[in-house]
């Protein structure tokens, strides 16, 4: 089976499922595993794929993501007679389902089942550990100038919530709303997470936010955006990363 993947986390999943020999195209943002992606042809980016070249490659399956990729590209690829499998899990449970669906499509059921069960087992463990604890109110910042956060209806928020967090941001039609420093100040957030992607926050951004908001600096922490937003074979470690961030905040509040 010939596969094109237009989403970095799905590319990583394809390799981890053992189907790397079938991958004939990927995006410039597909960077893992580094020693293998460099051997596969790049067919553009997530938002600007070379659809004509994808069609020329004649893949049996094109993997896409509803949020990372554009619907018009999916429609053009489908119109050319190619099969598209697009997904957009927003929880760990939905990710396990996605892994099974993709593994089934690639003929890798056993390895897909192993990854999916790992996701489900770790979810049960962190959920049980968080039971009975007072939730930690958090803000997960994804961008600066303007400040933007991940709302409750996002994958990152779901991982943090199941680990014992409470998103300070109310439900909104905008999944990644703009917030003001005053919003953070007035919300009583106990943990502010500065992610490593899409905006690459550093310690200096934490210093700036603490100075502007008055939030204690030790409540502003860097978080691995890949673990918290890449759904697939990275999700088991993402579940643990979310739990570690919340456990550390919980210990500090005791």
C-alpha cells in the first residue's frame, strides 16, 4: 500500500505502526522519526500541499487531519479518485479509536491495538489518580501577541482535564480564543502553561507574563506542545506529561 501523510503526528504514527516502507509522501513539517522522514519525498506543507504531485504519486491512501489540513485540498484529492482518511480526535479515547481505524486501513491491526490499549490504560490510571483531588485551574497558552489559549474543546485541554485540571477558559465557538492579561489575573489560575508549539515559548516569556500579570512566576511553566497536541503514538507519553504538570502544580499548592 502506498501512503501519503499530510499531518506530522499521523506520519509518526505510520512509522510506529511499521508501515514506513509504504510512505511515499509527507509534509515539510513531518520531522519524526528524523532518520526516516528524510528518505521520503516532501509534497508541500499542511496548508499548501502539492496536490498535483500527490496525484502523480498514485497513493492508495492519503492521511489528513481536519484541523491541520484544508478541506479544499481533501476535496481535490478525493475528486482525483484517491482515498482520503481524515481524522480529528479531541480526546484520548477518540485518539485510541483513530489509531485503530488507521491501523486497520494499513493492515497493522496488532500494532495499532497495542498503541490504542496503551492510550486507554494510561487514561484510566491518570483519571484514577486525579479522583478526589481538587482540580487545578489552568490556562494553556499557544500564542503571543496576541495571547491565545487552548479552549475546553481541544485535545490539549482534554489531556490536562482528565489528569485533574480545569480549563479557566469558558466554552466558546472559538476553540483558540484571544485572552487579555487581565483575564488571567482575574481568573485565579493556579497553573499557566506556555507551550513549545505552535509558538515556541521560552523562560523569558514566563518572566514577561509574570511581571505583567502579577501571577507568581513558579505558577508559569513551560509545556511540551508536541506531547500535548500530537495525537497518535505520542499520546501515551502525552497523557503522562499532562499528569506530571498537574501533579507538580498540586504539590506546590499543598
